[in-house]
C-alpha cells in the first residue's frame, strides 16, 4: 500500500482542508510483519516513500522494532504523566486515577487496546465499592474514562495507535450537577471547628470561600501575586504584563491556562496577611514546610473540620460537602448579591456562562423573596 496521510485517526485526500497539518503514514505487510505507523518528520510524499523503503528493508533484515510494542503503563509513566505534571493543574487527580488504569491494562501494547477492553475496564469500576465504603458514581467512572481517552489521544497524536478506541465506548449516565455550597447556618460552625490542630487550615478556607480559588490555584499562590499597595503593579505572565489592581490578587495559571485577577475583600485580605507572614515574594504561600497546607492535609483537615462542625462530608453522601464546594459558595453568594452572570464568569475563570450556571446556585431565601415579590400587585403584565 502506498504512503498516505491521516488526520486525527482518519485517512484523508489532498482536497481535505487539513491536508497540510496531517501526518504521513505507511502500511504494509512483509514476511509476516504488519506495519502501520506514522512517518515522523516527512514533509513530502517523496520523503515518506523513502522512509517507507527504509522500513521495508529493516523488516526484511529482521531489524524492525515497531513502536506498537510500547506498553500502556510504560507510555503513561514515561510520556503522559510527565506531560500532565508540567501542563495540568489537576495532575494529582490524573496520577491517582492512572493507578487504576495501569493496574488494569498493565503492559498491554497500546495498539492492541480495543473498545471491548475499555468496556471491561468500565465494568470493573461500575457499581463497585470505593475505599471509603461508598458506591462508585457514574461521574467518577466517567472521569477515569476521560483520562484514558486523553492518554490514547496523546498516543494517536504521536503515531503510536491507529485511532482512539475510547471514542466508541459510551460513558455512564451522570446525575444532575452538584448544587452544594456552604450555607449561612454552616459557616459559623465550620469556622468554629478550625481551631487548635485545625487552625492551620482557617486562612485557606477563608480565601477559597471569599475569592473562589480552585485548590490548585490556592496552592500555587505567592506573595508577589498579591497587591496590598495603593497603586497598580504589573506581573509578567507568558510574555506579557498583567496588571494587578490594589487589593486584587493574580491567578497566574488557571484551569483554562489563562491568568485572571480577583479582588480581595477584608476577610480574604486578613487571611492572606496571616498566611504570608515571613514568606519571600517568590515563595509559595501554602506549603507543608510553611504552614502545613498541602493537597493531602486540605482533604484530611477539611473532612475532620466538617465532622467536628456536624456537617456531612463527602462527594457521594447525600448533602455531603467537599472542599470544591467552597468555590460553589463563592459563585452562589455573588449571584445572591445580584452580580451579573458575565462578571461571575470572569471572577470564576470560566470560559462560558454555561459552566458558571452550574456553580452559581439560587439560595432558598433569594428564590423565596423573588416569589414573595409577586404578591405585591404592580399592575398588569
């Protein structure tokens, strides 16, 4: 078979608009060996054909070692996870979920992973009991499948697989979006619990609740990202200067990879001043060495604080509160204060209003007040 071009797993012709961006591939069978792989670096058909001839010679001489032999675990450990650590704020979640994937697929060759294998993996997760004693939700199963799809997409982009088999696997049905936030009744109880051995977590909770930062954004915050002065300051991000207004903070790397600035109120300012004590400008505000705040201690500490405050904790428990719900609380309080949804979107660092709607919930008191207003006759509509 002659050399050809593929784009995102599909063979294309010169009339395709993606022709220039596509990669050259070759496929042939020789001496019992089936070769199907991309030709890295080939820019013209002639170059691709020369590379194919070289491959044929190596197969004939017994020197061919196909990239298809790379095992799943090897690829995840050597390629995907290093990329995730360098590029994703949620890399800790990827590392945790990757353990399950590696345990199931082991060193199965990447090219040999089929939709039926992924279905078996999905079945191994669905309805099973987690280490916390709860039934694994459809949403959790889907997060694992999404990670697997991302891994296979990276392999596809690098010519290690022919396509992404996960695209043919249906995801689990998920329940509605979470509508949990820290209520006005729960707030004093939670903060009353953040004393003694849990006092180290109090500033982090106040900042997350009052500025809407994601956990990863909070843990990458540095003193130089905060402007306590009376004049604007500028901070370099990706080759451009970002203006930080007085009493604002800068999130250098958000989930959408764009910086954003957030104003700080008096409560957040007080918490930041407390957390920043003796920190150097370019030092992380929150770390194990400085104040004991890390991914792990946030999870353990917040769970214990909820327990002491008699607040149900847990993602899968009815009415359960988790750390990320503090971000929901921020958006919900903004909505209750009458802030425009586009402004909430900007403060949250969302790309679309639809995402923001899933965070800014209607509180019972606000909804009740809206309905009560209908009892006041103001003329015909």
